[in-house]
C-alpha cells in the first residue's frame, strides 16, 4: 500500500513538472492555450489533477494516459481490503480540499488593491492605455466592472459549492471537451501584450517589481476578466450601432440618400431644401464621406451647433473618440490630419481663405442653415461663387429650410434643388385677431387675449392630455406683462406652470423650460423668437403667435442700434406654427387676421441689411478685394451702410485715405474679434496695461452679468454697492469680476455671492474663459511676451488636491449625465416654481473646471493689482479704452440738473438728446457727472455755458441703443475731455493763435491764453507723433516675430516708456479751458475757405521749407500741418477778428524742445518746425529716452525704488518707501 501511494505521488509530480515545462515553452507564442485555461477556471469544479489540466494543451495526452494507468493500478490493488480503501479516500479528499481552498482564494482575491501593477502588466504597451490613467472615465469604468464581475463570481461559487462533489467523477472524454458550458466560450477576441508574455514566462517584469500576491494563475484569471470587459464593450457598441442605423433609416432624408450623392457627383452646386427634423444637418456630411469625398467642410452659423453636430456625427460614425469627425470654432478646435468631416463657423472658413485662397484643403463645402441669411453667410456665398469659377473640382452643397429656395438656386446659375419633406404632424390653425389701438402704442401690453386662450385650452382639452403651451411675444416687457397675468390665472386653476424665456434671464431660469410638468399640469412658456429656431422644447402642443418681433437694426445716419418692434414675415410665421407639430398633432392660435398675414413680408430681412458692416468690410479688404462696393452679394446692403463702415475704419486708423490697409488695420484683420475690441487689445499690449484691459474687453464681449432683479431688488442693490465705480460701467464690471475672483480664491461660495447681488455667475465663467483666450491670441501674434507667465510648481499636497478635484469632477460629470437622462419634474410651489432637486450640482462642476484650468493664485494677484490702481493708472486705462471707442463720445447738455430722478440729456456728434441707460451707474448717481469746479456749489444751467475748468469730462460709450423710441448710452464711462478729444480726433482746426480748436467738426475748445494754447497743441503733436512711431515699430516687430519668433525690440521698449511718461504728464495737466458742442447753424460760417488762410500770413514762403511745403486745405482753407491738424482755417469770432489778424504773423522767441535750437518764430512757424523735427530727426525723443534710461539705471542701482507720482510736484519720481515719506513731509513743512 505504501509503495502504491508513493507511485501515485510520483506520477502526479511528473505530470505537474511536465505541465509547467510545457507552459513555459509555449505561453509567449500561443495565447489560445491561455484562453482555454481561463475558460476551464470559470467552471468552478472540484476535479482531479487529470480533470483540471486536461484541456490546457492538445499535446498533453501522454501525461493524461500515464496518470490514468497509474490510477487503474492503484484501484486494482485494494478492492478486497476495506481498511486499505480508507486511506486513499482520505488522500483524495485532502487534495480536493486543498484545491477548493485555492479556488476560493482566487475568487475572493481583491484585484482592486493592485491597480498599478496590473496596469503595468496589461495596459502599458496596448491601445487601452487610458484604462491605466487614474481619474480618466475609462479607468473608473473598467475597475467598476472588475468589482461587479468578481462579486458575481463569488455568488456563483457559493451556489455551486454543494454540487462540487458530484462533479469529481466527470470526465472530458476522448475528445478532451468540457461537459459544462461557460460564457467565456462566446468571446471572439484575444488579448496580446508584450509585458503579459514576459510576466508569464519569468513571473516578473523587467523594469517593475510586481507584488508576490499576483501569481501567474491570478494574472491569467485577471486576463479572463479583461476579456469579459472587452466583450461587454463590443456588445454595447453593436447595440448602439444597431440603434443608430435604425434611427438613420427612419429619417425622411434617408430615402433621398442615393439621389443626393448622385446630384453632387453630376453638379458643382446642389441645393438641399428640407424642413425641420428631416436630418439634413447630420446625414448629408456622412453621405458625402461614404461616397468617397475625403475633406468635407460643413459651416454652421453658431459655435454651439458646430460642437454639438460634430459630437452627434462622430457618435453615428462610431468615431466619437476618434478623429474622423472634428470641429473648429473661435479659440477652440478638435481636429487632426485624419479628420474627414470638419464642422466650423462661417467666419473661420473665411479666415481659411486668407491663407488658402482657393480652399484646396477641401473637396466639398457644405453651407448649412443658409436660409437664416447671416452676415457672413451672404459674404461667404459671394466668395465661393468666385472660387467655383477657378476650381471645377470643388463641390458646394447649400442646405436650407424650404424658404426662398429659388433665390439661392438662381444665384448659382439655376443649381438643382432636392426637396426633402419634414416630419411634422397635423397642425390645426386658428386666427384670433385682437383689436389694436394705434394711439396706445406706448402703453403696457394687454394680456387678456393670452389668458382667454389658456381658458379655452382648459375647457376644450382634458388635463390628462399632455401638451404644453408656447407663447411667442416680442420683448422682455411684453413677456413680463403676460407672465404676471398668467401666474394670477394659474394660482386659481392650479393647472399651469408659467415660465418666461429670454436671453437676459439666468441660465437656471432658462433651463426650467426643458423640464416636465407634473401629471395634470401644463407648462406655459412665454418666449421671444429665441424659441423659433435656436431652441427646441419637447412636449409643446399649443402655440400662440403674437405676430410681433423685436429686432436689432443699425441706423447708419446716427451710428445707432435700434431695437424696434416689427410684424414678422410669413416665413417666420410658418416656423412658429411648426413648433406645435414636432411630437404630435398640435394647435396654433394666431393673434392676427388672415388678411394681415397675407400682408406680411414674405421673408425676413437679411442680417447684411440690418447691422453694421465694419468687421465685414475690413475682412473683405484684407482678402484683397479692391472695392467692397462692387462685391457680388446675393442681396447687396445699402450704399450708406458700406460708406459708413469705410468711414468708421478710417476713423479707427485701420484704413488709409486710399482705403488700403494700414499696419494697425492689417493686425486687426488677423485678430478674430470686433474692430473696437481688437484695437483696445493692441493698445493695452503697447502700454503694458494688459490684465485690466483683458478683463474689461472680455466683459464687453459677453452678455451683462446683471440680471433683471439687479435693478429692482433693494437688498441686491445694497449688496452690490461696493462694486460700483464712480468712473463708469466698464470699471464696475472690472470690480465685479475681480471681486468674484477674490471670493473664489478664498474658497468661499461664489454662487451664493452672485445670487445675493443679482449677478449671473455663468457670465463670469465666460469672462474668465474669454480673457484667457484673448491672452493666448495676443501671444500667438507676438503682441504679448509669452514668457511672462510664471511656471507653476506644485507641492505634493497641491498635486494631491488637484488629483482629487479631477476625480471629483469626473464623478460630477457622470452624475450630471445621468440626471440629464432623467428629466427634472417641476413643482407648483410658490410663484418661483422651484426645481424639485438637483439644482446645485451644475455649479460645482463649473467651479471645479474653473479651478483646474486656471491658476487662482495668479488671478488673485492680478485682481489685487486692479484694486490698487492709482489715478494715473485709471486715466491710462481710460485712454486705452478710448483708442477703440472714439468717436463714440457724448457731451452733457447745458441744461442738465444732475438730479437723481431727472432725465439727463447728452449729445453725440450725430444724435442729440441721448439718455443714460437705466442700467448705468450714472443713471442712479447722476451727481457723479456734475462739472468739477473750484467749489462744491452745484452750478446753475446758465453758469455751465462757457465754464472755464480743468475738469471737463465727456462720456465715452460702447454703443448707442434706441428702444421704445428713446436713445440710450450703453456702458458709459467718464473721460477727460481735452485729452481724449485732442489725442483721438481725426481733424483739429485752429484759429490764428490756437486759442480756439474745433475737433472733428462738432466740439469747440477754448483756451484763455495764447501760451496755454500753444503748449497744448505742441504737446499733442509730440504725443501723437510718438504714438504713431511706437505703433509702427511694434507692429513691424509683430509681423517679423510671427515669421522669425522675434520679440519686442529695444527701440519699441524705449518708445513705450517715453510715451507712457509723456502721456502721464499730459493727462495730469491742469489746463483751464471751456468745451461745448458746435451748433449746426454755426457750421456754415466757421471756416475761411480756400485762398484766404495763406494770403493772410506774411512771408509764408519763408516759413515752409523745401519738400515739406505746407498745403492749403482744399475746403477749409488755412495750412495743413499734419494729416489731422489744420492751422488758421477758422474764422475768428467777431469780437476777436482784429486781434486774430494781428497775432497771426506775430513772432516770438522760442526754443525747440526736440532739437534745442533757439529761434524767433510765429505760431505757424513753431508748429511747422516741431512737426518736421519730430517726424524727421526725433532728436528730442533721443534726449528724453536718455533721461528715461538714466532713471532706469538709478532704479537698477537701488532695486527698492519704485515709480511714484507726486500730485504736488506734478512729476513721476523713482523713490524708495523712505524717500516717499520724506518727499511728502517736505510738502507739508
């Protein structure tokens, strides 16, 4: 018995050694063997050694036969002795018990404790590297699967424990096939990894020490779990693909797929006209890609449409994590060299034309939503019409709603049209005209007709029938009138939830319209035309169409935007009606008669004919178009709009007199921002005042953060009081943004902070993002030194916090996606109709995204600097902003009382009697605009005329807006009158002694003395010449830097310091003067006219030298000193006419500050000499540069010295803190 047991044990050992040797030799090359072993391990059977290893290898048959023979001999030797039969049974039981413990150990083994090591073994050299990245969605998803799978295995093992004894005797048979089925057999993939092969061979990795707990069997077991995961993902993709293909076939456009592709092959231009919901935006680009067109560009009028469509098309083509489908919008892109379909905005495609004139990078151009007639859409159509003549291989597809199709077809020489029906249900139409009283146009809207329709719906349709009501109103005041009456009705009936929808509402209030009402309750959404095309609200069954819309138009005569109420077009009326039939049969109530409908304009006026054309004309000229007036627009704008745009660009210095691009115009054309914003950014970089300018321009470029409650809630007004700036609205926005940054840096709740002040926090996130994008834009164009950002080094604790925030952000995003799938339920609680739950999580996501993408310490540092601005800094910021805003300035009316509740009137160059917008800081505090004189007494209106002061101010404003037939100044700020006008006027006309100036033909400045006048005019010439030289040098450095990676030259740096120094002196000058608006009647007798200004000056030929001979102005008369300064062209007032003729030729001793020469000259001689001396020699500039360099040397010798402006000395000094105190004390003593 002992020998037989020994023989049995030796046989088992020989089999085990044979098995190990065989695995070591073949595991690296034959992964299918491991797959078989993985499948065998999942049966959880307690079998003998031969049963356990029989399916590992087909070549192990010899070992199996040997084991069987040994077993047979043992069994034959003990059949007659009962005592001898017990011991082998105990041995078998012991072996089975050991194997059971081993299996239990593998089932209960926790792989999640070895994530890093398993990542090294499996994911380091494979396409699944994202699974090894901690914090990534793939990482979290995979390990969640592992946890669930192991739990499933444990439960399965526990259930099969009682049946294991019966399976011991089971044999795999001669064919070596398992007798029980395992789900692993259905997996149709394997997994290859070099590190995995090395570990199986050597049980370790070459460059990493794996834990001892990770045995070879456990790693093989983990590989089987990984295969299950990959199989699970593959099944999900197949299910998704099946659903995608099913949905695609159900779209109306699917039936026309082959026809569209064939039309594109046969024609160069094709028009695809389809109603809303036919699927043209997502399917046509895919059809073209499947037909073999590699590079497809699809334009969209809105940025958000580009991003959402690219994600949807990427999802449908199973490349949502790939790179076949991409998008590119302003400041953001997601594309690669392998991208075949690119969604981009129309403006970006136009910028591509500047670098690729024939768009050779694309084979097909798709213009979507062409019927909306955006300004860049019409321009792009004209450009493409020209390109198609030179590129016969380029295909153009125009996608439009069924609106005015023939216009586009005829424009492209009768291009073929493919009409695709939409997917709308039947809509019942009812005309419910209301009586209109023209005399009551200014009164509040009567909401009675809207309430009657709500009552009609309540009586005719049961509450159990689903269907919401969408009311189209014209503007915010009309919306609130309907909302107030509807809420009163809803309180009585308890069957309605009233929700307004307007762009000025907060994001949370806007999002409520997408939530669903409880059972038996309907939503009543009162909206502007934003719900006509831009927003789709599911569940709408009833439509109320007021037939009115408020649209923004541009008045070129007054350079003013007008928000006016119009009748809508018939096309817009049909669009509104269609909103009722998207999810089921609907009803549309029209609050006008059928005859009025027939009188409507057929189509909406194109945007090209309603807005200012400044940016468009600049881009047209930058593309090399010689004359914008002759461009072949599909429907050209008015001549006056084009001319006014050209005049404005000349005033901004972007165009020369011959309408060619100036250096600053060339730079503005490269920046994808508005002309005004672009010029501010350029000037901010020139004067090294970049951070506050970035914040203000970002705030000007987004919607105002002040909600409607900001001006009606007394608590919010009181809480917001510290943020208000006496300098104006742009500085108030700067203070609000800086305070928001400060609160966020301190770790406090900015969401609560914003709500208490009636501010929309989403706007601050937009400002921060846009500010960062503007900064990157300046760096890309070498207007900002890229090295100024400090490198951020984090400690281990800070890195740990960042990692935790990223992980938390991933969790919140997943939670948000789950919540989005479950639509929120509105409640009937109170008038605010609060959301039932889940309202705060979105803000946490935004906060974490902001913290991860920004350096809060650096933002807090710059915000603190903004709080410590000196008066010099504030004035410099005002000048920089005015460089872009001018000539948008206004002067106060002489009859203003500057009382709180009175209407303060102002005058611009083209529009008199403009009011302050109610949202302006000056509307609530008009005393800030009171003229600053020597005393505190409020001047009477009669005293304001001709008032001599050094504190005169104008109001620079971002825009003029007319609404409710009243013109308003929007985003206004106080600026010094003399400095602003003389620095930025395009024309300055003087009398004989320069004591009277007419700037831009509408503002008159008078000086009490000749010396003061000559000093101011001389300073203006010097400053503007230096400014022009600095811009020329900086822009030259920028253009060369783009090509050669060159930074700002030393010459530009010296000019920057010089100009900043001289500009500070000029801004702080206490010159007494008067300023007023020139009346229209005075314009006819203001100028001398040609032939008079020169003849009245004796010895004129001696005063003008050589090739710089002064020319007489052809209209005004007098002498044109520079392109902006005309001397002695004004007719003196009657009281001073004799004195003017006497002083015009008077000569006095004068020493040139530039070249140092002393001479006896007249006023004209002095101006001529100074203009020539600065422009040709710049000798004085060199002397001033030497003084600045000397100051820089003093600062370098004593680094504790810092700039200090003394208001008593009127000088900029470089002093230490101790020297500043001593200097202040010297003035006191």
